[in-house]
């Protein structure tokens, strides 16, 4: 089904765009809502969703089935677009004079910038995992899906999911220690 859907999108057939939205719309909204929380306006979330659809519509040729499975690629595209929207909205809301902020506000801004940098570093580290492990890791820890749900959808036994998550955490820890050593 995905191959047919991808080919339909490449031909820019609107029928396949509608099928794509039905099949993956909730996943995209889930990724967006995980990044653009309740403090962001619904219009911004909808605008981000529309922008992701346009991005996929015009750039579907960038998808390479040899590098990633379609769902993982879609999650990555959605996540990075939502992060862009979060950055833009934060800049819009933070366009005040820094000297007008009290110490608590300055500390909060510093903390948000630190968290954003850590989030980017984490995504860089996650990209080092094998494709299937990366998908499981993103679905479990970023999308907060249950092990049972992941197991069913990927047709992998739960024990294997736990093992892959454990190995992934160990690999990420090793990579983080290596990067800390480089600094």
C-alpha cells in the first residue's frame, strides 16, 4: 500500500494525497502536538500540518526507501518542521527588550535555549541508531507510544522491542560519553 501511495504522491494525484492524510494525518498531528504544546494556538498547529503536507507533496522524491522506512521518514519530516514552527513562534513571542525581563524570566529563557540545544543534540544522536531501532526509539520516547502498540504495528515481539530499546539506550549513552570526551 505504501509503494502505491508514494507513487501516487510522486504523480501529484490528489486522490493519493487524500489517502495519505487519512492514513497518516493522526500520526503527523501527534508529532506536531508533541512539540507544539497546548500553549500554541490551534491555527499555528494547523498551519504546521498544512506546511508538512505541502513539504511532502513537493518533496516526496527525497524519500529513499533504502535509507529509511516511510513512517520513520515521515516522523522526521514532521518533527523537524514542528521544531521550526516552535522556534519561529518563540521568537515572535520573545521579541521584547531583554532588559525588561526580570531575573526569573531571563533564567527561563536560558533554560529554554539550553533545552532546545539538548533536543537538537538528542535528535543527532538518535539518527546514529539503526533504522528500525531509531523508529522504535522515536515511537516509544518521543511519541510516547506503548510497547504493545509498537509491537503490534511493527509485528515484532514485545521482548525484542525491550531489547532494542535497551541496546539503543546503551548506544546513545556511549555516543554521549564519546562526545563529552571530545569536548
